[in-house]
């Protein structure tokens, strides 16, 4: 039984990295107040965009879970200026990569300059798994500071089906963790 190397990473701040430049086929954007309705609204945006773009049904749960994990991180960890209403932006882009496959890019912008921290969850803990889930479901992901204030966290999800990785299938683990958290 193999050990996932992702679980061996201690609390690690993510180094700044910009996503690769790919041609944009379509773009969806939403600005939201960071409150309890934000997850529902971002899920609706993702569902609408994925259906409109004809993204295969087999990929949609992965995209929705990545969207929800990144939005949840904004709601839990991103703090802006105390005297302003906390807002954040989410963008979904349908991109074309060099093999003519499609990529869905999720971008979440918030006012906090603090870069994401990938944490190693304690055994039995119900949190600190979000970025591990994002890492397991995406082709690549990262974060970068914005020029004026805040940061953007991005994730690229391949639309074409990829062969399963060796060892533990992180997609199944991610889906189970997402389902458990929703209980």
C-alpha cells in the first residue's frame, strides 16, 4: 500500500506561480459578497458554465468540487480591509490547450495578500484537506499576488479523461472527502 507524497507535506505556503497562457474559448465571471450564500451561487455559476460549454458530465463533479474548495478557502481564510464589505471574484474560463483538448480554469480573486497554505491534516481532522483535494483533481494549480492588493488562486482541470494515476486514486478520495464534509 503506497503512501501519497502529498500527505507528507507539512504546512507549506504555496510559492507564487502564474497559470500557463492558453487561448480563451469562453469566460464566465461573478463578483460576490463573502457570506453564506456565496458557495451556492458559485456552484450555480459552475453548473451553468459547464453545461453551456458541453463539458462531459464525468468531469463536472471534479470542477464543482475544486470551485467549492477554493471558495471555501476564501470564506475561511481571506481577510480584507476591516472597514470594507468582503467581496471576492470568481472566474471560470474554457481554454484550449496545445493538444486541442479543453481545460477549465477556475480563478478566485480575494483581497488577502496571504498566499494559500497547504496543510497536512491531523488524523481524524475534518478540515485542512482542501488544497490536497484541489491538487489531486487538477492538472495544475497555484496562486499569485495581484498588482494592487490581494491574490488570485487558480486551478486547471483537464476536460479530456486522463488515465488513472498509480497508487491511490485521488479523485475518488477527493469525492469522498467532499461528500463527508457536506454531511
